[in-house]
C-alpha cells in the first residue's frame, strides 16, 4: 500500500466537499460504528474514484484539527476494525499517526476492494 504524502493528506483534510474523506473528532460514543461504515463505503468505492478513502480521527468537519491525543491505544483500536469480524470481506487499510497543521491526527487510509461488496455487521455500506 502506497503511503499518501503530507501534501495529499493536507488537500484531503481541507477539501470539505470530498466523498473520499470522513472526519471524526474522537473515537468515542457512536464513532466506532460510523468509522466502520466509512471504511466499508471507502472499500466499496461507491463513487467510483478508484482511489483510497481517508478517515481522519482528531479532525472537525471543517478540516480543523482538535488536538486529540493520538495514543498507541487509539491506533490499535482503529487497526482492530480490520480483523474484529464486523467488516467482511476484510478491507485493506493502514492506520498511522501523522503530523498535519502543527498537530497530529490518526489517519486510516482505505483501498478500494477487489471483492465488493464489503459489509459492516452483514449490511452493505451505501
């Protein structure tokens, strides 16, 4: 999996109209469920971009970062979405802590699936 450059991430983070991006301020409450749904949508490449989708944890809807502490535990929780049995077939994605806008953000980069539909909790994402 090719790593997105800092410039590419910055452009995606700032583009509030992109259907390749989802932003969440934290990974609490109903966000883990919504994050899994976003992973499925990106894996299914519903918009037909044939490019990775990106989930930013620690970013507001307007693209501003919220200074969330990006811990190893948070990164493990994000990585566990791949193999916890809730998303099938298994999606291809990476999880990273990346510096952006003088802060840090967790970045989940999801590749389009070769075997759609990818489903969360046995339901297709749309």
